[in-house]
């Protein structure tokens, strides 16, 4: 326990430093006075008595220091001294200080911001119970299949799925659409997060005809339930029905990949789809039984897939379920992107450090004379190096603090961009690990990059340096060499960064100059969903659409049309189809195309060029021959050697008699799924000729001469003048959608 | 009068021996005592007593407490501990061994 006593003693010494100094002072003073007294008594004059006593005693200051050394705290005292000296120097040179601090702040800030993202996304465990046991199925599945797997698979202790649908919420001031997670009872159970209030949906309630229950997310609870601690039991109007809130999830909870405001049972939210084995719309998460390896689970799933395919040949012909660990699935290719980014900001930090070292070096050369005098007065080289290092460490810690502020701001900026493929945004924030990281790189920067200047400064002999002619000697020559190395490596680093940035920008500008296939300038878009409960028939939907377009187009200075899914909006529906007169294709093997319904001069509004044939007219309506327009990609892929105009197609799902559609025109290709994505073959039809009641949604595209801010409000007013309970969402300009697609 | 610097490494020995002989002394008395007994031959750089005393305090060879001098001044009095006594024996035997060796070397024919 000797070291314990040693520590206690040293600490005691540190606390009682003042007392110690006073005691020593008094003791020495007494000695001097007694000796002086003795000399006086032997007949010396007062002056010579004092001088003699002092001579005999020795150098008081140095003795005092030696006594301090004995107690083992001289390094601390030196540090304090160096720090106060360093601070004084920094205050005296505000220009130098601010340049150095700013340089480091940029480097450290960028690194800390990226590190906090890496920390949140790669390093922190997922916010679920035992997240390492969670796996995800790459393919979506249907509720009946999920239930079969839950019953049969032994590799999983639990599992469940979710499908997010927009549902109307009419309990607020404006009707809005909320993202509703349609889940089975297993979903929240599997993720294993306890609700903050109330409870989650139980197995017995999750059944056909079960009660309409809702579990709110924290944000829904805040925004729509007024953060009411007694929200449990409240009735809310959702999707035309009334649901009872039974629980509220904590703020930290979000589904791994989905965005959901509310969770309801699939049986309550979409009973039609719930019962269908071939509606593969649930994204499912599973928890591996303890001790079960992924390969084992995968093998069992293959067996289950096989069984299901045999049992339900019509619906489940080609099952090939792939399991992926949740963490891996979420992070995916973001990992390498983040690490590359981290490398890049690391280079930025290195450059900042090299700059910092050069700055220090330049100043040390300027202060050379001062250092020489110090060492002439007896300062050891070690002590001089320590002093310079303390100064650079002070600077770098200041830089680190400024960098931290910068990082906080930078992280917020990063998050504001909402990178879509960064699944774990909510996990990103400054925590202890990030702070430690910032502190570590600050101190390391200061010490490592302050070392060279300090060493160079402390080199060189006193004698030759004191000589005015000797100023340009070893020290400055050394400094010269080190500075050359610094500048060269800085240039090399900058070059690497420049090349990297150049490549990025080239890719970006190529994307930027990509023709999207339409003119995005001055187009406002918004998404409408007709409540299926009140717009159950196509004619009723058509009547609403026709009336809305008429009202909007009567406003001056604008032209409005609608489409099911707007380009770059992230959605489209695909249909399998059959071409008239071609050799028959096996059922289920028909090619897929993007299908979009339009109304009201859509191609003119979006300025999508007509390449052949004719555009839709107002005569292409209900009870008229069915017509369709295709894009050029469709022609290239399916009509390479013939004129598509006049050809006939029908959707593969239909049973006889086939609803033949005649192709009447060809329009230019549109980058529907993203500027960097290939164009899919597409078929456009008109809304009034659609027979799909579920397609009760639409996206308005409104082209104006100038984007006035009142436009959105005016459009909403027109919608609500027709039906005040229709939610309007996803209000964007086409330029905004372009920007998101570029990011 | 010529005064000799004390041989290196013997300061502890001198202080320990002085305290062993006289019991409780303050710094000035230790310095005087060493000078007097050595008949003014051994000259301590008087101030160097104090860092040495600090080191001895840390090693617990001596203890210190504040008292009053004859002239009614506050002074720190040092006293040998058991460990100090043991250390004195160690230093003595070391010193004698060195002196013996040196003597043999210079008296060798």
C-alpha cells in the first residue's frame, strides 16, 4: 500500500502548498536572521553581516525549488507556470492565436462531425433489445406467410412485420396524412422496446375483426396528442374510423428502416390485404433463438419456403427468402461511404495540422532570441520544449473547443440534409465518446505537431546564438528543413484531396446536367389521397379530379394536371402486361412496366415531349375506347422493329374478357426513379379509364409563370372547397425534388 | 581559515548523526552543530540543509514539529524516528566501508 500513501502524501502536499511554502520561508528566514545576529555580535556592520549570512546560506530561490522537487509536484507547478505564460502569450498575439485556433477548429470540427455520424451509425448498438440477435428478411412477405413462419420456424424466438401506409388523420386543425405502421403483434414485441405509456398491441387483439387500437410514436404524441400524460384511452379519427390509443412509444424508438407516426394492427388498418397470401407488403424482422447461427436459420427458412411453395403453388411459386443481420442490412454501403468521408476529413485535419506546425515554427524563429536568453539563464532544453508544447497544446485545445461548436453545427447541417439511405439518423448526436474523440485529437494535434517546432526551437547552442552573427545557424537551418517538409507534405495532401473532390464534383455535375426528361422549373407538386371510405367508386373519384382541375385551371397564370406518382417522388406502381399478337408467356412470367395514370394535359404541364402519335384528349374518358401512351424506353425494349402506335396491350392480372388498350402515342423518357437511375419502360393511362379503385391518390403538378408563395395556400383552398376532409401532403417544388435526387 | 566542502553524499549522515546525538534541533542549530563539532573544518552550504531535511521528512527518517526558540521565535524542530536511526546505522557502515577502502589505497606501499 506504499503507493497509496505516496499518492495521499502528494495530494496532501498539493492541497497544502501554500502552507508548505510559508513554513519553508519562515524556517529559512529564521536561519538567515540568526546567522546575521551572530555576525553582528562578532563585530560586523549590519550590511556585511547580512551579506555574509546570505553567502553562507546559498541561493534561496534555487533551494526553495529543490525543496519543492523533493515533494514531487514540480511538474505541476511548471505546468501551471507554463500555462499562465502560454495564455499570456496567446492574449498578446491575438492575430496569431485566432489564425491558429481557426485552422485547427476547421480540421477538428470536420473530423468530430463525421465521427459523431460514424459513432451514431456504426459504433453505437441499435436501440433495441439484444440487437445482435435481430435479422431481417430481404424480401417482403404477406401476413399469412409471416404467421406460418412464426408457427413453424424454430430458429426464431419471435418475429413480426410492418407496412407503412398513409392514413388520414382528421383530429387536428387541418386534415393530414400520417404514416401509419400496419403491424402484427410480433413486430413491436420483437424489437423489444417498452412503451413509455400504456402498452403495445397483444396477440389476442391482433386478429380479424379485432379492436381498432393504436400505439402512438413519441412525435405523434407530441404533435397531435399535446404530450398528454393521460393520452392512453383517447379516441382518435384515423382513416375514416375511430381508434383507441393504448400506448405511446419513447422518443428513442423508431422502426429500424421505416418512418411511422402510429402503429395499428394490419387487421384493423388494411383487413383486405391482411388476409391475402400473395400480397407481399410486410417488411419483417426476426429474433434468432439464443445459440442459433444465421446459417442455421437460413437453412430452416429454405425448408419453409419449399413447403409454402408446395402448399400454395398459385401464390408462392418462387420463394427465396434471404436473411441478413439487421445491423449489416441497415448500414450496408453507407459504411464504406462514411469511412471514405472520414479519411477525407482526416486529410483535412492533417493539412490543418501542418499549417498549425508551420505557424508555430515561424513564431519560434521570431522568438529565437528570447529562447536563447532563457537557456542562457539556465533553462534546460527539456523545460523549454515543455514550455513550447504547453503553448501549442493550449492552442489546440482552444481549437478543439471551437471545432466542437463547428461540429455541432455541422452535424445539424448534415442531419438537415436527411440523407435518405442513412437509416439511423436518430442515433446521431454528441455523446461522451464524441467529446472524448475531439479532446483526444486536439491534444494529440497540439503535442505531436507542436513537437517539431519545440524541438527545433530548443536546439542550437547558447553561445553561438547569443552572438548576433550566429542568428542564422543550426536552429533556423533546422527550422527551414522542417518547414520545407511540412509545406511539401501539405501540398501532397491537398493534391490528394483535390483529386478526390474533383472526381466527386465531376460525378455530381454529370448528374446535374442529366436531362430529367421534363422541365422542373416553376412546377409545384402536392400529394392528395381521397379517403377510400368515401370515394369507393371510380366515377366519384373521376368527378372529384375533373372538378378540382377545372377549379385550379380557372385561376390566372397557372396550368394544373395530375399524375399518380410524380417523377423523383420515390414511388410508382408496376404492372405485368401482355402484348397482343405475341407468343403467349407463362403465367407469372410477364414483363413488368411502370404504370402511371394522368389527367389534364399532364405532358404539356411537365413539358415532356411527344415523340410520335397523339396526346390524350378530354375525349379519352370513361366509356370510350381504352388508350395508352408509352415512353421511348418501352418502344426500345418491346417494339424495337415495329411501330407501336395502334398496337394493343392488356394487364396480365386480368381475366377474360381482356381490357385491351390501344397505344396512341410515344413520349420522351423521364428519370422517374432518380437522376442516376435507369429509365424503366412506362405506360401512361388516363385516370377516368382506370379500373383500380385503390388508386385513389394523385399528385398535382402545377406550372406557373412565377412561384408565388400564396400558390400552395390557394391550391389547398381549392381542394378543401371541394372536400374539407382531404389531406394535402408532400408539398414540393420540382426543383426541390431534383435537389434531393442529387444529394 | 580554510573550510572544506563536505564530501558528497555525507550530508544525510551528518544530519542523522547530529540529531541522534542532540535529540531535537532546528535547522540553524543543525548547521552550527556540524560546524562546531568538526572544529569549523566542515562547511555546510547552510541552505542545502533544508531541501535535504524535506527529503528526509518524506522518507520518514525524521519528524518535524513547530516549537519556540530560546529567543522566543517560532522554529521547526526535527527529531529522529526509528527508521532514521536504522538509516543512520546503514549510512555509518557504508561510510566506514568507503573510508576504510580509501585509507587502504592511500596507505598502500
